[in-house]
């Protein structure tokens, strides 16, 4: 029976992915900063571990407690809607610490056991904002684009060891807590120059009339990558993600 470790399982994509793999018979290690067992069904195939990807000691302990991991899903992350000029230095630090360095830390912690076994799958969840130029999310885009870049190089490095690595790129998902978690970092509404741009951005984010990404779309994309050795390096998750990837020629 295969074991999957998923980061960021307290809501949204991570929680839905954990539920899907449980339903399909896998052993699931669901991690979150503050463990909340009530979020997931009781199962002897489920373990919930505390994990803060920005804390090296937390990463080390979680990976040690997890034991053998067949599939690693790096899903933990957050957004910060703010014009680049107005983005606070501490927000920039937090975005890269969580989205980029946290993902890298998990890869470096888990990859040695996979390389030793000559088997395993690493899946980094980024975003289709990385394939389209958008305002207001520039620093967030940069933090996720950095993950795309090192994942592409990683794929070449570890292919000889029988370890696969993939990028799942979701689109916009108004139904998840992503927007709610990002709201405290919103900047620019009180700036006369930037306010119109921010207002238009907020309106577009809340608009659910067009194609969007649902959490099950991401869970299914992760499932495909985890179970299909022929899956491509990059895979979109969600109707809007598929459109944006096609427009970008990816």
C-alpha cells in the first residue's frame, strides 16, 4: 500500500487531496500547522502530523515521524494581493519562506529516502498565475515561479534515480479559503493611484461566473500524477487553468 504525505491539509486543495487518496485506499499523512483531526474521516490509514514548512526543526521531525513516503505533495502556501511597490518587506519574506523555501525544504528532506529506494514521486503545487502576466500578485507569482524553475531542473537531476517530479498548476478557486487567507495582506485600496487597479482585481477574484478551479480538480490532478508514470512534467488543474496553459502554449 502506497503512502502519500501532503502539506497544507487544513483546507482547500490539500484537504480535498487527502480525502481523495483516503477514499482510494492509500495511507495518508496529512500535515498542517495546527492539527485538526475533525477535518478528516477517522481511518487507520490516516495520520495527522503537525508541520510548519518554514521551521527547519518542524520539517525534520515531521519527515522522521512519517517514515517511508512514496509520494510527497507540496501544497502549503498563501497569497498576498498587493502592488509590488506597496508590498511590505515582511510579506515578501513570508511569501518566499512559505511558498518557495518551504517547498524546497520538504523536497530536500524527503528526496534522500526516495533516491535510496530508487522510487518515489514529488508533486509541487504552484499556480497558473505563473504563466500569465497579472498585476497585484507579482510577488506571489515570483514565489511560485521560482518553484516551477527549480522543479524543472530537479526533474532532470533525479530522473536517473527512478524518482519522478511534477508541477500541478491550479487556476483561480473562489470557493477555497485562499482568498480569505490572502485578504489580511491586501494593500493599495487607500492609495489614489493604485485603488482602481486593486478594486478591479478584487472584483475579478470574486467573480465565479466564468471557468474556475474547484478543489476536487486539484485532487484529481494530483491523483493522476501520482499514479500515472507517463504524466507530463506540468499538469493544469481546473477549467480556467487548462485555458491559461493552452494560451501559454504549455
